[in-house]
C-alpha cells in the first residue's frame, strides 16, 4: 500500500475502507508520523485527524519536508484542513468546506475542530464547534430557528470548552441563560438531532475520495 490516511473521530477506519480499500489507515497524526510514513515508502498521505493537546501536533514544516521528497499530501476535515489552508500555496492539496473556510479566514482557530477522543475506539466524545455552526446555521436558513437565537447558540457553543461541547450541554446552557424554557429546550434538542450536520465527516470522506483519485491517476 503506497497511501496512508490518518483518521479516527471524523471517519472510522471501517467506513473509510469501504470508500477506498487500497490505503492503509492509521489513527490521528502527531509529530513525526508523516516522516515515518515516508521512510516506509508511502507516496500519498491523507491527513484528516490529528492530535492537538494530547501530544505534539504535526507541524507545517514536517509536511513541507515530506512534500520535498515528492510525496503528495491531501488534507481536510480537521487538522488536515488547518494545515492545507496554511500550505495549499506550497503544494498541499486541500479539500472540503472546512478547508475552504480556514483558507478564506472565515474560521481561524483549531478550537473549531477540536474534540475529545476515546483512545480505544478513536470515536469523538464531544461535538466539534464547526459541526455545531453548520447545524445551527442550516436550521436558521430552513426557518426552523430564529436567526437571533441561532447566533446566541453559536456564541454559547464557542464559549464552552471544547471538551464540554455537545448539543445537550448547549441547550442546557441556553436554559441557564433564560434563552429557552425547559420544554422549548427539549423540543429544540429533538430538532437538532434530526437535522445535525457532521461537516467533519463529510469532508473526511472527500479526503479519502481524493486520495483514491490520486492513487488511480498515479497507478499506485
């Protein structure tokens, strides 16, 4: 296998293999993992998830170093989107809406994509702010939520520590701030669950599809 994709909470390895079974899948990337993969002979790296606070994050310099070796690097979804926004002018390939928003300056903090990860299953056990933004904004556009309340909910979500972000905690905070009464909160939580958008997963799928496309074109 000449391609390796680093993913976990955004897209499980099982789901990713259904899209492209010819890549190797590893957990969230950390400092040194890209160089290690290149030494093992990998020619294409897909970066979706990575560590932020649990370990040393992958640096732009390390990605530049592997690209100088002729390795193709694709990023999106989470830390991959952040690094692609920083390095797309230097050859890293960025895909997805989160990459686009970081590149345009609409988003500017790794806090937008940070989550708590179950170390055994690699599943996210908190909700990333970027998903909350996407869900609330879509509900406002559909007329399911007043714009003023939507803006307040996003503000509340931003003020929650990333480890505490969940839709349950969000509506509970709204009740505390007297933005909703308990019955309204229960009704809203149901609507959110029905309309939740997992933007990180959607973009992670695009990374896997892009790596598949590159491997096919390069006959790897």
